[in-house]
């Protein structure tokens, strides 16, 4: 059970915005050392009808992921309509077998805009978790009174 998402999870930027295209976009390499899982969340922007989007997570034991291989079942696939714009694609990797993970998203057939993507590392070995510089500011309140 999570006591506090800010103290129990680490937030990492995986991808900045990607202009509308039909392309393969490789996200940042995520080091999962000290964590039991990694949840990848991609925020879609504008989606053109009949676009096909596939988010796949790869893993490797080398920091450069030169030994990268796709994880079985760790994909999010949708054949989209324009109503899928401004939605999320989420792939959660619990207990990865290798230390390094790398997301790759492929948009085909029609243009897709990716607004951003983050990875939330969870189930840490050590608490509290120290956030990276990606988190500009954060606030936690406990049993706050109403304003």
C-alpha cells in the first residue's frame, strides 16, 4: 500500500512533446535499480482517424540498452479514431527481470501527436524516495483543513 505517492514513487520524464507524425519515437532509458516496478504513461494529443499506435517496453541489463529486447505482453496497442485524442496509454512493468527499461511508441497509418510521457517508479527498496530535477515542485498535505 502506498503511504504517499511523493515519498513512495519516483517521477521521471520519458518523452517531451512529439509533433504530429507517423514515426517511431524512442523514449528515455529508465534505470529501475531499487524499485519493484515502472509504470509508463503516454499522453496523446491530436489523433487522426485510423491511426495505429503501439507502445512497447524493452529491457536490457546494459545502461545503453545495447542488449535490448521487447518485453512479452508489455505493449499498449490501439487502432484509433479522433476521439482517442487527449487520452492516455499506460503500460505497467512489475518486477522487470533486467535493470534498464526503454519505451518506444510507434504511430502508423495516420498522424498522432504525443503531448508527453512519464514513468513512475514504484515499490522502492528505500524510503522516502528523492525526486529528480524533473519534478520542479511538489506539495504534500496531511488531513488539511478546508480553506
